[in-house]
C-alpha cells in the first residue's frame, strides 16, 4: 500500500493531495514557503498517533498546524511530507471550575474558549492579536502571549498537562491537574514552545483565571519614544503592574486613525496605552496613579470614558499589524524582524536603533508592541512588486535581529523561531543550543517532527 | 524524502520572478496583438491575470478564518478566503490553472464578510469574481456554471422558463402599463417565476406611484457576473439598458438584492437604483400601514447590506409595521444565507449548511423571519424548519390589507 492509501485508511476523506489544497498549506502568515505532499485533518488522538507512527516507519516529515497564523513559518512544511491540520480537533472537553482548569483539544480557538468561559466569570489570559482565529495548540507550540502577559504571563504559565504524541506514535501525558509536582523533569514546560519538533499536542489541561471586575485604560502621548519608555519604567517602580502596556509610535497611531477615525486617540506623539484591572476601586486607583506618574513626562493624558471606547481601541490595536495598507495601498506589511525583545531598560535604545536601521535601508517603519515586557513589534512595509525593496527589507530584518541579541535580548518574544529565525539560535544561545540539539535527537531520532525549524 | 526538491523559496527571487513574468506577459500580449487575426486566435492564450495589487493586499494573516462561513462548514484551508487568495496568487505566479482550483474558487458566496473584517483592506469577493472570469476565459468551469450560463443565455432567465415573464400580471393590466415613466420596477427572475406573488404585491404598491414595468425584461445578469461570464453578462445588460431607455426611466426599483447590486454597481452609465426597502422607507408617509401585532426578525441580505450599506431602510419599514427583534449577527456582521455566488446551484449541500447556520441566529419568540431578497427567502426556507421566512413585501402587504 502506498502512503496515500494508508493515510486514507486512517482519516478517509480528510486527506488531500490536490495541488491547490497543498498550495494552501504551503505558507502561514510569514514569508516562509514549503509544499507538503499530503494534508490530513485528523479528529482524534488515535488518528494522530497512527499517522505519526506511519510517518515514523516511512521517515516522512510531519508538521503540525493550527490556524496557520504563525509569523515565522513554524507550520510550514519546509521539507515536505505530511501536514497535520489540527484545527478540526476543536472540542472543549471539560470545564472544571473547582480546579480552575479546562481541558481542550488543540484546535480550540482562543476567543471561542474565552466566549465559553465568560458566563462562568473566567478567562484564559494569554491573548495574541490573532485570538479570533489562532488555536490553543499553536499557542502552546510557540509559547504565545500578547498584550496582557505583562501582568498575567505567557501561555507557559497556564499549562498544567499535555497529551502528546511522540515521534514513534506513543501517547504520553506530561502532567496532571496538580498544582505542583516534584517528581522528575518538567516535560510540560519542555513541550511548550518546542514548535512541534518534539511531539504533537493532542490535548491540553489549562489553568484559567477569574475575570477582573473592572478595567481602566489610560492613553498617554509623549514627545518621543524614549520619554515613553521612561514613563513605563517609572510606573513599574511605583508598584503598578498594568494588565497591558502597549506602545504605538506615531506611524502606528496614524495607521490606527486611518483604520477607524472614531477612535479616541491623541492627535500626535508616541502613545502608550496603559490598562489596569482589578476591582472598580483598585482599578480606578491604579489608573489615577498611572496618570500621576505620567503627568510630568507626557504631552497629553486621557482616561478612556466608556467600555466601548476601550473595546474599540483594543480591537483596532489587534489589527494594526496588517492595517498598514490603509495608509498607502501600494505598501504591504511584511512580517520579518517583527518580534524582537530586550530587557526593559534597553527599550529606548532598541527603539532608537530600529529607527536608524529603517532609515539606513530607506524603509517606512511602524513600531508598536508590548513595551511592558520589552517586546517590540516592528512593521516594515514595502511594495511587494519591487524586488529591490524585498532585498532591503531582508537586510534590515537581519540587522534588527542581531541588534536585539547584542542588547541581551531575543530574536523572538512570542511569535517563535520557525524557519525564519533559525539561523540566529546559535548566536543567541551559544553552547546551550547544543543541549537543545541533544534533546531533539533523543526525542526525535529520525528527525521527522517539523524538520528545518528552530535552527535544529 | 524529497529533499532534492527545494521547498524553501527565496522571497526576493519570487518577487523578481513575478515582475519578470508580468513583463513577459505584457510583451507576449503586445506581440500577439500584432499578429494577423487567425494567428492571433491561435496564440492568444494570455496567461491568467487579475489585478495584482488587489491580490497582494492580502498579508495572509488569517483573520478571514474567523468569519468565512464556507470555511466553517468545509474545514479545508482552500475553502477559506486566505486559501482562495493564495490559489489566485499561485496562478499569477505561473502555476498551471486546472480544474482543481474550482472547489476553492467556485465555493465563495461573495458574501463579503471577509472584506468587512480584513485589516489590510483587501476585497476578496471582487478578486474571486475576477479570477472566475479568467478561469472561464481559459475554459475552466464547473458543470453548474456551464448549466447556468446556457440557461440564462438561451432563455433570458435563470430558471430556463419559457413562460411570459409578466405572466403574473392580471389580465388586461398589461395594456394599461404606462409606456413611459421616470420609474421602472425591475422584477428579477426569482420574483417573476418563483415568487410571482412577491412581484404582484410589489407592483400593487409601486403602481400607485406611477411606476411601470419593462416590456421585455431579461435576467439582470448577476448570476453570470458572479460566476465569471462577463461577455455574456454584457450582452444581457445591454438588452436591459435598451429596455430602460425605451421606457425613459431615470430610476430603477427592485426587490431583489442580487438585481440591486448588479444594476447599481455593474451596469454602465449612471442608473439611479433604489432597493424596494429604500423606496418604501422613503414613502412611509404615503403608505397607510396598519399596526400588526407581530414580532419579526430581519436577515440582512449580503448584497443589500454589506455590499451596499442598506441596513436602516428595511428596519424602518418593519418598525413602522410591527416589533423588530434582531438576529444574533446583524448588519456588517450578518451571516450569509448561503445562496449567493453560484453556490446554491453549484454546491447545494454547502449552501444548505450555511442556511442552517443562519437559521440558528433567529431569536426566540418571533412570528416571522423577514428578509429582502428572494434568493435569501428561497435558501433560508429550505433550512428554516418551522420558522416562517417571508419577504419584506409580504409583511407590507399584510399591513396594507
């Protein structure tokens, strides 16, 4: 029996080898490309296990995929083989409020999980900009986070247990509903952020948090990004931990205003959005404190008046990355060098260096991101029909990555390494990277799990 | 494994290749244009081409995955907007067009919810229609598409009916129709042949305002345009325009959302086109509605709402008659009934699933699900169970009794 027939035996009609279908799975939201030979949409752990076992026997690469919203090519099958589209495994298996936990399949969509938890007064805090379509499986594989992780932490802080299919098809559990364990290596943490190179997650037990009763949003505009950075450091030193702390440089501000002219945003400057949450009283007090600390540094300070004003600003902020074309229809935002991070103190320096790099390569740049945790999203935009602009773009991105490493930071804070940033792993990790290689070899001796990623 | 097959493409090289291909395509075209007529016919297989800028607006972020109703039902990436855009990109970049693009490109209902949500401002339904038209040119079509085309071009309507289009008009009325009028009622295929009672009721209202009918109306050409048959559509549009000119009308009124968007956005010249709910809302003062003790809900047809922003007029009319209780997803966020874009004819199972999903949005305790498009009525009725689906003109007729 050939591979196609064997796969069909496992998943039936949920297998495709149509050239058009394969093409649709040859990329994600990044610039990485690679055609698979087969796409399958399994619907159970058993199916995944059988597929991986088959791949193990025939030494066929297997690349897991959720919604394909990744920005580093993590879900792109750069060595061909089988793509496992897990987005159909989307059942919310258990809501265990007494243990503050849920059990989900990997294809559950982040927003869908939160919609289901809302009536109970709970939420799953990590919230990437793509929460409307990204899957929990993808979030675990790339240790996704988002705007609220400055207070709530990243996906890593919310996973209690994983069901994982290993390279030979064996199914294991890496944890339990226990809050703590002192028995052996923490395989849950090893799997998180491993980008499908060590195993395929087929179920996840997640911690959830009670929804805050109140949220307040302070919008402060500054003369320049360095002053904005200073304000952030002062806020933290004053003991306020914002539930979000986002910077929008002046270009991002204009893009947002173009996207929705009704947003209550300052007219100019580099803007910081400080969100604080808690009870009505504690949130109000924190907001007042933020305003007080900002006042000697800011051009303007404003407290969002209503829930709707807040919701509109956050909704627009989530889409800012892709909204650049609104400013200039001939320009498209290309996701490269878009996720570097540095220690908080280095943020003003990073902002300055990134601006210099954009100017050096004569590329319009938009800078926004989670300034509260040192994560800067750089958006470079080009005319995609101009090969010279592509060339300058790639050079600029390379320089941005190297700058982040120089400043003691990381090439990726939350989007992952995938195939786009593998070449920086050695530089960022030194001898520690060899340990990663050893782990990979031990768990995936035939190298079939998402080959070509993480620089491995 | 196929390691010899280099799968990692260099983007810069890719873009360069595109630019070269485009230049090549242009020279090819110029060369071809210079040939003699017969040679030209032989050589003129211009490669697949659509407006590149509108395709490259898509940054592949995947936001459309959260809204595309066909994707939700089918599950394959190719059935999502992003997949469609990718496939179109691949054809632009030289992948040979073949029938295997059809399950992707022919299943878009052109509902436009992806365009409404797209952060990059892409307009995928427009791109898909353009791509369909290119595929038609290259001879790649579904059976359903071909059937639709021959039906409409032969019979002048989308049902292959040979009956007189005005068969619903009471005897003796036809001779009384004003030959000239500023206003003409464009009936559409659906109301002419499937819901003649809608046509009758609509005309009864419009007649009071001096509105007339076209002596020889044909299909508005919407189904042809949505499925890529531009040249055929142009012929039929020419015929209708000629008819409108004969009557001397400056304004066309229609009760069908498909006819409305087509007359308004695809017909050449500057026809003034008003939808029936807009006309009714404008004339609320003249219409003596009696208040009905009913609670209804309203489904926004995609081609009336999202494509043309007509959200308030139908609601004003309904509220002038009875209580309105909104559906779960409304206005810009309204879900497609599943009928448009040739999907009802080509992929009835997908179409029905979409209709069923839409029916789930109906709130508790309503007497009717009202809409303002006969295609939506038809598709939703198939899925409605014990919920009664009516056109807005039926509600109006009840209030005028």
